[in-house]
C-alpha cells in the first residue's frame, strides 16, 4: 500500500513535465538566425536544427541555396562530429552579380553526422554559415531536408502561411512575417493584439492540460484511500 502512495507524487511530477513540454515540442522546426540581412552584405546565419523524433536521431541536414540569385561566397564553420560539404553546380542560367557573370555557384550545403554525434531526442544542433553578397531582393527561401537514422526525411520547404513544415526564410528588403500578422499595412496595435491572443491560447492550453492531470491525480488518491479502508 505504501508503494501506491509513493507512486502518486511521481505520477504528478511526470504529468506536469509532459503538460509543459508538449506545446514546446510541437512548435520546434528548422530555422535560421538571424532571419534578416542587408542587401550587399556578407552575413553569418546559424541554421538551428532540433530533433523532433523520440525514436530516431538526426544524422543529415541539407540546406538549399537560391540559383536565380546565387551567393558567390559560401563558407561553413566546422561543427565537431559533423562533416560539411559545399555542393557546387552549374546554374540553370548565367547570373550577373556586380560586374561578374556567374555560371556556377554553391547551391546547397550538406552536413553529415559522424557515428555518435547525431542529434538525439531533446537536442538542438547549430550550423553556422557565412554567405554573400546578399542579393537585393525581398526575401530568400532556404529549404532544408532533415534526415533521420530510421531513413525518414523531413522536408522543411513549405511557404504557405501556417505551414506544417515551413522553409527557413532570410528576409532582406521585406519585413519578417511576424512583423505583419495582418498584412503589410497592419498597425502596431493589431500586431500586439494578435501576439497577446496567441500567448493567451498557449497559456489556456497549458492550464487545461494541468487541470486534466489534477483530476486524474484526485482519482488516484480516492482509489488508494478506498483500498486502505477496505483493507482495514
């Protein structure tokens, strides 16, 4: 009987962790930071890759770079336990960058994990890249493929609003998406209202989750009490 009582606080603790962690895990996806760069500059962005699987590890990451407005300079920062490859290909059409006609450029960067260095459950890996000059455009979409040890590949390439697997975006002349929730003419007040609403929804979801756990715990306590009375 004592073992049953001891199990109650343990169940409460585990339940609380799941209730708080679930909303956070659902929002994890491949991104780049910072998400903005100045046209003509040489920028360093960090590709952030969280592992979203509870049963497999991330062992390969590939980020695609634009071919219509290519970067003439792409360099990577070595990451311990990972091998990086700059994939250089012939462009579909020659592109003029400044006074130079570019016919070949780095069109993707591939990182492959060494044995034992894969990204595990609950982990995040950072992959820094130096790129330039930044094209004078509104924004650049940088699709990413995330490969797992079980053979699964998740393609972060969607561009629709509220996409399940959104592609990383580097904003140049355009404002980042989070700065115009209701379009380019949205006011600061509207932005604040939307942000507050999203925050409230998140808090409500967590409260409801915790409420369900409390109800379950109460049921366990009542059941244990009934057993003790019956035994006596």
